[in-house]
C-alpha cells in the first residue's frame, strides 16, 4: 500500500526521528482552537534541508500528504492532517544561521522561536519586532503571514521576510528573494510563499529584516467608560498620526479575566494598552499627546512607565489574555476568530459584534490590535453542548460577513486554514480560482497541507 511504502521509506531516511507513537501523533493532532483531535499517520523531525527534500520526494512518489508544523499555535486548524499523512515538525531546525548587523538582517531556520531569536540578537542592538503574542516559530509565522501587537508600527511578516529557501512538492529546493532591500527581478515568489500556509512548499530557511532597539520605550494602560469611547480614542490616535508602537484594546470581560487570572485590580471597563518607541523626548511627547486624546474620550487615568519590568508585566498580561479568558469559564473550549476592517469602519464593526455576542448569552470577550483595525472574539463554548458551538460558529460567520461588507477581510492575522474556507469566494471572487491554479501548478497531487486555504482539486 502507498501509505506503508511511504512510512517504510521515511523510516529508512530518518530512523527514530520518524515517530508513530500515540503521544506524538496526538500532540500533533491538536489545535489551540475548537477543532477535534486529528492525528497524522506519522511525525517527522528533519534536521537539514537535504532531509526535507528527500522526505518530499518520498511523499511525492506515493502521493502521501505532508503538513508543516512549527509551534502548533495556529487557530484555524492549519496544522491538522485532515487527510492523514506526515506532519513535519521543524523543532530540530531551530538555529540562527547568520546575523548581518551592518545590513540589519538575519538568516534563520524555521523552527527558531521569535523569543529565542530576539535573545540571540540582544547584543547587536537589533530586534525582530513581529509579535503575535504566542511564542510562535518563525517558519509558522511566515506561513500564516502573522502580525500582532507591533504591526501598527513595524508591519507584518509580509514586510519582515526578505528571502526564503523552500522545498517544493516534488523535492526541488528553490531560493526566493535576497538580502538586497529591493529588486525588480521577476515574480515576487517570496511574497507568494509568505501566507501560503504550507500549501505551496516547506520553508527551510528565512532571511528577515531587523530593526534597531529603540533608545527609549514607555508603555501604559488606561480605562474608558465604554467600548465606544475606547474605539473612538483609537481611531483619533491613528488618524492624527500619533506614532504608536502598540495600541491594544481589551473589553470589560477581558479586564475582569485579567484580575482573576493574574491578580490585577483593573476597573471592570474597556482598556487600551499602549507603547511608544523613540528618543526619550519623543516618547514623553507622544505619551502626553495620547493622554490628551484618551482624556477627551473619557479616560480618567493613564498610567505609564518606562521601567522594563513594568512594561514586561503589562505585555505579559496581554499575551496571556487567551489563557485568562479560557480560565474564566472552566472546562470551556474556545472558538477564536478575528476580522480586520478599515480604521474608519472600526467602531461599527466592534459595536455590532459586541451587541450580537451579548444577545447570544455566550461568553465572548473582545480584544485586539485596534491600531490596524484588527480585533478578535474569543467565544467560549461548553464542549458537551453542541448548540453552543453552533452559536459560536454563527457569531464568527456574521463577524466575517460584516467585515467584508465594510471593505475589510475575513481574517486579519489568523489565516484561512480550513476554518474560513467558506469566505474565500466572497472575499476574492475569481482570484480564489487563480490561487487554485497556482496551487495545482506547484503541487499537482495536492499533497502539501491538503484541505486548507484553496478549494480542493
């Protein structure tokens, strides 16, 4: 049988680094979100590009599905082996290969985490700014075109990736892009691969753009009397061009979850969490300007600090929001969804989403990266009550539909995976079929992460 032949050949290639243990399969069959356990047939742990290429050739010969795996933190079922196959876990390919401080770029393997990368960069005075919250792998971040809390200033993975090494479906190894800051040479294959969710190739090396660590940094938090007031403050801040490094929103339910989970004493109301980068003078000026905007919209207190330990505590709170919200309903699972709209449409999108969640009687705190029009709802469901999951799905669908009506997108950063396939035609029209044509050209057997992003061929 093709599966047995593929597994035998992969075992010969990788030895004990091809695992079929129940614990390994289950660990790679789980999602951070509500999707059911979906174990693969095997898990591979390659150590070199040469091994990944050989693995792909074996799988291509037997039409055996291949799914890339980073840290497993994706939220739309991206890494689940819905048609069986081998999950390729890149944890052993986790090295920082070359730091080019003078050119402000770095070459890494896909399994290195963003926190490990920044630890390695610390002595250079440079840092990698894309921060999706989770300590995700760089390869996974590139494949989902991740963004996060610092996007409002530094952009997404689309802006951060300069070049890639990619193993295609037939085992061919290609390099895309380069270290030059611009090029007019041929198709932009790097941009094509970033955000492709492992459906076009397996990335084995990345060249990333770095930034200088700011001379001064300050962060703060302020409460607002209503959701509308907080969103209005965000909109005005962005439209006036105040140079924020982060501007994050959490609603009253999230603030309450923080208090229970982390022992804080935040008022039970919506909050904005902000950060400023620059010189000491510019940071103080920007913080003061934002404080005036916040006060105009009813914020009575703006606490901010330049002390590293206080800033770390603030962002640890935000990064743990998902777990704090999960803990607010013990035993619940979460359907986590996101949309992104033009900043002028943000107020309507947030207000209507909040009203629909409140009317559903389902817990669904709202938080997000409001500075770029992107927000999330964490819809908590009892796994033993199927009707709650159906309600959550309906709410998530209505969010996506509203985003498209307002000129936005069904997902600002979570990606499509299999969870949002139903919105691709509405969002992209005939362009979705073009994506399918590209997929077929590069992966004619549909073995690379099948069932995700594009319509199955």
